[in-house]
C-alpha cells in the first residue's frame, strides 16, 4: 500500500488512524455483527455514537451550553439558504462580507431571501486582503452578519474575529474549523461542511445559539428548521450514519493529538514552513495574499512567468504529492494542509519545491 501525500482542498486527507480503524471495523462494528452503515440510526449503539460525537465536539471546541450542535446534510452550500431561512425572522436585511468565491456564493443564495447589504468587499484589492473592520458599513437593523473566515480557493484567512456588536455573527467555517481553539461564544451561528477538517463529505456541522432558534420562515422545508433539528437531535430523517461514524473517529484522533491548542501550534508551524519556502524563493514561487491574512489551511502559490506549472504538477504527482492543482477559478497551485497533514508531509513538499526550483529556476 502506498499512500500519497495528499494536499487536496476537499474532500481532503483524513487521519490515517481513523481510516485504519474504519477498515478494521467495516464488517463488524461494535460487535453488532454488521457494519455501522447497516444498522438503524435509532439503534442504541448508533445513538450512543451520535451522543459521544456531540460530546467530543463540544469538548474540543468548548461549546457553551446555550448552543445547539447539529449534524445535517446538504453540505455547506445548503447552509447558504438555511441561514437566511432561519435567522431573518421578521427582518428582511442581512449584512455579508465579500472576501471571495465562497462568500460571493453565499451572498448570491441569500439574495433569494433577503435584502443583502455587502458591508465590505475585498474586490478592490483583487481578493488578496481583508477589508479593515473600520471600513465596514454595517447595517444596525441587519438580522445577522455573515462572513467566511477562510476563503479556501485563494487562501485568505481572518486571524481575528470581527466585532459586530449585538447583531449575530454567522461564519462559514468549512475550511478552518477545528484547526485551532475557537471562541464559539463570539458567534451566533457557525457552520462547516465536513470534508476538510471534520470527516468525509456528506455531513455538515451547525453550531447555533439557542436564542436564534424558533425564528424559521414558515415556508422553509421542515428539515431546514434548526429548532426542529435541535429537538430531534439532528435525527428528523435517516442520517448519514457512516459519515457520522467517521466524524467520531476524527474527533477521537484530534483529542489524542492533544486537542485544538496543539493542532493550532502544529498548523501554524506547517503554514510558516511553506510560506517561508515561497518567500525565500526569490520570486520563483509567489503567494499573492497580504501576509497578515495568509491562510494556515490553504497555501496558494504560482510559478510566475516560468511556464513550468504543468511540469511542476506532473513531477509532484510522480513524487507522490497529489492534489496541488489550484482551483480552476484562480489557477496556480494550492497546498491544502488541514489537520490530517503532518509537518513531515509539508517538509517533503518544501524539499520537492526547492529541488524543482534548482532544476527549473
Ligand atoms: C468555505 C467554503 N464554503 C462552502 C463550501 C462548499 O461546500 P459544499 O460543497 O459542502 O456545499 C466550500 C467548499 O467545499 C468551502 O471551502
């Protein structure tokens, strides 16, 4: 068996111990004589797993008691609709911060339901920087303020939590959740698709403060109602049991790693290693993002006018480094270095990049 060093942006690499445990338990999970995929989601065994998963997530993120933790389906983009359908209530206005591709898709979807005020946009700097908080034109009557703490495609990350006063702050944390400690209490609602730092695609985590429940639009599908999902323990319909199980294994692994403080240290160091390699390449590799908002999770770079990007991709794949091609919207390269990527994997990439430069620079 040869496992590549996987820099995929999502679905992304999962921790090897979680995959190995899943492999061992595939045919007979928890001595029930069947796989976890083949038993009722309402069985005692599965309900215990679901409960433990929530407990582990609460522990890792120190989620206060007045927040619901939901595991729903539909991916992060379904939340682009569920957020306005649940939080607008009798208000018609919502503030959005535009920092790039994913915030723009969230804005586009929200416009189906709300009067969207783009309170700040990074368009003027080509989405390479985050507009300073004091430039934001927030609407005090907005039902909520939505932002994207990490723009996965360009690799632009907030290293601060915006202060938006009394208006609930909503965050699409798909590509940064669980990468370091988080002050959940600063948010009204957090959501994240699983496929980067939580588990396989097909399950989405929503963390929502209780006072925001019970405001759901009557026209919203019942499965979109956060309050009903809270009451049902996220089990209004048949849940993606295998995904939930994989999430439980990933969270267990995270706890074994020493929790999110430790992950934060590891992730910061990994990112530093890679950005140093880029910055010290004398312009052979270029990252276009303002230094203060460079992502720890998605490190983007291009090879300037060298004309050897396709060679870089071919050679890196041959060297067992996969998933480095940048998103089609921006081109170049992207190394996604989520929790499951160890420092040693980043070191191999840096050695490859230095060697490649020596031969092609
Ligand atoms: C920040 C962010 N938001 C939303 C999405 C879309 O998620 P999904 O494909 O689960 O709808 C992604 C990409 O996976 C993302 O990186």
